[in-house]
């Protein structure tokens, strides 16, 4: 794919202010297809990252065009996540337990559902489920291997009915969307009265993110927004939601998987760590460390 066409952001995606200034210098890569599936390409982005002086939100200084991003997402096929099913399901169960504190099981839509492990867990808990996933590989896996109703595409192209869902899930999604306000307004329309949205995403305001700066492992090629708790709450309010809960959102993976993530800093260290874990018989041990740099939010449509 050729280099991504970009346009200078007109203003902050959260508050509309034009008081944006360069905050982080990154390693530039203009082609998201090259690195979209590389979850260890820390510090790579399609432009430097700007910070809004008015609300503290951070976003790319120039936004990629949406068709190029969607093309990159449609081709993603990382198989490592499939092999981490135990951890993915444990993380999903934790998210669903939180959602069920705010709304009883009914109709649930997972936007950006990947291979469908959260939907499978929700189905087992009595939810009526539907998923939308741009990756052809992931959506096919969800349909063929898990028997789920998952549509290949994006929210805009899926023609979902208004007022049809009690809960909408957006796990590791909103930070990829050039116009998150418009997407959240569409989500609000999908929900029934008193319905909720659950979001999980990197927390750019966390101590770890601030300490690591451009070396933070959530500075990745297809992330175009870097939300803080305050900026996300402000955006949700603008889109017609009231935040009911916010907390951390750790992910469960095998020890070997986490050790492999060291590749983004030192491939040699990653190889040594995974080798030692295998030799010690600990590679498959499931862990869920909370680095406090990921957040989850439940917000109710007003």
C-alpha cells in the first residue's frame, strides 16, 4: 500500500480547541499496513503526537485518512492472540462481570470484537450477541470456529439498527478511530434507553505512560488518539453519555506472551526470557499484571 494520505487535524477531537502543540516526537511510519499487526513496534506512529492545552487530550498531529486505516485493519491476522484464548476469555469474563453490575444480560454488540472470545463468553452468560470486526481473518474465525454472528466491516458499514442493544463493547477500539466523537454518537443511537457502553483502552495519563513517553508500549502505528481518564470522560459527555464507573483494565496472558513483548525493547532479552520460562516450565502460567496504564469505563446513555 502506498503512503497514507494525511491531513492536519483541525482541532482537538475531544474539546475542539486549536491549542495543540507537539508533545511527543516518535519514529515516523507513513504506512500502517506495514506495522499494523506488529504489537511490539513501540514508539512508531504516523506523525508526532500533539497535546491539547485546553483538555489534555493527545492525538496525532496529522490524522490518517480513514480508508487507509480500515484497509490496514482488514488485513490484520495476528495468530498469537488466538493461542492466548485462556487469558482472553478470563479478561472478557472480568469485563462482562463489570458490565452486568450496570445492566442485566440482554442484547450485546461488540464493536471490534477480533476473534470473538468476549462474545463467546457473553453468549455463555445468557447474552444475545452480535459482533462487528474489520479483520477478515478474525471475523471469519469468530464465525467458523466459535459459531458467532460477526459481521466483517466497520460500524458505519454494518447497518445496525438503532435502539437494539442493552450494551455495546469497544475494547481497544476508540484509540484507532480518527473521529471518536462521531463514533460514540452512533453508539449512543444503537443503545436502548438506559443502555451502557463499555470501553477498554490505554491510559495516556497514567504514571507509566508519562514516565516512558514515546517508549510506552501503547505508542503504536495504528493508534491515532491517546486518551486520559479526564479527556475520555469529557468526550463521552459530549456524545450523550454519563460515566458511571472508571477503573484499570489489566489483561490476562501467559507469562511467555508477556515476556515476548520485551521484543519491542530488546529482541535478545525477549528470547532469553522466553527460553528461561520454557526451561522452568512456567511459560504457560496465566498472569494478569496490572501496570495501571490501561483503563476501562462504563458509561450510560442519557
